[in-house]
C-alpha cells in the first residue's frame, strides 16, 4: 500500500493530475499508519502483523 501510494503520488505530480496525487498521498498515509499500528503489536484487520 505504501509503494502504491508513492507511485500514484509521483505519477499524479508528474502528470499534473491532482486526483492521482491526492489518492496517492491518502494511500501512503494509511499504509504508514497501518505499518506503525502493526509494529506496535496491535491487531490490524484481524492480523497480528501487517505486511
């Protein structure tokens, strides 16, 4: 999810498509939040670890 967010954000920025940029940033932030929550030991989406 983090990698997809980075790709979409870069593509949106390079192609001047704001929707792609916003979606990429949102995916990036959600992926980082899930990674931090999973690293802290909280179950995320029914899983103990988020990969």
